[in-house]
C-alpha cells in the first residue's frame, strides 16, 4: 500500500509540473425527528397584481438614512428562549475572558453564498473580540463554472469539476450539510484554496475534507509548501478525511487522483487551528428554498461535525417569490429543518431573518412589488416562538414594502430588486452586528 501511495505522489507531482508548463435520483429523506406542527391559518398571498413604478421611492427628509428603521434594529425574542439566553451568556463570556469558542453559521441562499453579508458580520465580531480565530467551514464554489465564491478566500483549479446543488430535482450523488457539491473524474484534477482576507490571519493546522469516493476508493492528497500528504485519519463511513499539518497553513492544494471510472465528491472543507474565539461560517446555495436543504440526505451527518452554537437563518426569498405564498407549508418546512439541526446539536440557538423587500420584473420593464414580505415576517415571529429563537426583522428594518427601490437609488441594491450591492450587504452586516451587540450588552 505504501508503495502504491509513493507511486501516486510521483504521478501527481509529474502531472502538476506538466500542467504548469504547457444523475441518481435522491428522493428518500432521512427520518426527521418530529416537532408538533401547531394549527395555523393558511395564508396564501397573491403576488401578481401589485404594479409599482421604479421611480416610486421614499423621499429624503434630510436625516441620514431616513429609509432605515434604526428604532427596529434589534432582536425580537420568542417564548421560552433558554437556548438563546445560554448562547448570549457564552458569547459574552468568550468576549470578556478570551477563552472558549463560539461557532456561528449563516445558512441561506444567494444572499449568503455571495459571502459579503456574512464576512461583514464576521469581521465586526473578530474586531470586537480582538483577534481572529478559526475560519471554519468553506466550500469551493468557483471550481464549478458560473458559480460565485465569497471573496475572503480564492479558488483556482485544473480540469473540470461538475456541480450539484440542492435546487436540482435529481442528484448525481447524495448531498451533505452544505447543500452543494462538486465532483471530478480525472487523475490531474486539483483545487487550490488561498485565504484572501487582509488583516485576518485565517491559518489552519487541521484541515478536514468532507467528501466521498464512488467507484474504486481514492485517497485525496493535500499539498502545501511543495510537500504532498495523504490523510492522517479517514472516516469513510461519515465522509471525512483529516489532515494534521505540522505548520500553520494558509494556502493549500487538494489533489484527487481519480481514474475515468472513479469519482471523488467534495461536500466542503472545515478549517481549524485550535485557537479560542469566534468562528463565523456561511453555507449558502443560489436559488435554495427551505425544502432544498431538507432533500440533503447527509445533512445531519455533516452538521454533527460543524456543530454550530448559533444558526442565523436567511432562507425564504425563493420560497416566497412565486405567484402564491403558502405560509403554513413554509413554517412547517422550517420546523423540520430546525429539527435536523437540533438532531446534530440539541443546544443550538436560532435567529430568523425575515426576507428583504423584493420586486418582480413584468412586461415592458415594469416592476411588480412582491407583497409577501409582511407574511414572511409574521411566519418568522411564529417560528421564534415555537423554537425559542429570535427574529431580526430585516424587512421592516430596511423600510418595509417598496423600500427596495430606495435602496437601489442609494446604490445599495441591484437592478433586479432582489439582491444587494456589496455596499448594501455590508450595511446589512453592520445592522445585524449592532443588534447582536445590543444583546451582549444586556448580559
């Protein structure tokens, strides 16, 4: 076996040198712990008939940012919020004593995959804490074509990586806790990850690759400082490969020595360094709905490793963007997702973000306001009560119905009236950080 590994390393090195110079249908869900679903009135919102002009904006009153409801920028707690109390006590203790660890995960769709919102919150928390901790969970989005990547780490690759997202109806391979995967079937395939957050030293001394082989077993290979390393430990049953580095590693390459008949599937990478502090990870998939994550067969398995102390939910825009919005189904699906996360960590706390105001493009370039914002906000408050969580009411904080037009006029939202610009996402990160810090000050 050692001889085979030695030969493999030589072949990988040769391939890199040469390069430098020249759907299985996954329909069965895992069993889900049952949360009693409370009786609720079905709310179906028709979002097809409200026409609004792109020039209909809130007028400035001479006050800075008059369109933002700073008076609403706080967390609204639900009933029986002991897990949230415990989280904020722990977060306050970590900040004061510089001992212990907190892991926060921002889970969502395209607002989260972009990474800007989450990174703004991350940097604020790290600055408040006083030093960087672990980078946490990352996914190599841009190894796939036309798939955007957070800017605080960069990805380069060789050859072809195929993409699977939880928004697909049919999956080539089962998905894990990230809701997304890339896979390759080529001996010369590799991906390089480089940390790209100026001022924050996100090094790792333990790199855990979440993935699995299909076909002949494949050992992924880690390369840093021109040295190649096989996994120190493999947990094939749970799709985990552990690399223990003998030095701080900031940039590294993963090789997947497949043959044409073999495949390696990457579900994500967990970066650890044993430092105390606050870790903020993001998991987002463009176009995802709540049900998209429920279809991930290995969701709980991966989240048992990630094991967050707090999940900030940012899912809902795609659920409420159709011609009608079923609030009861939306709420019940969210409760199923909460149950899965609590199966991985029963002590996890939750913050629910209501949707931002969104519009739809109709005929002749006119935009139709999507009236589901208040209904989604109402569901989020119900969920906070049912789960002992809290709500950050993004919809009303940003100005409520029609406010997206104002944000666009201010250069904070994109033309599609759904997504924000980098400045807009940064502002949202500022506001959420302020709301969280206000809770810490109460401890």
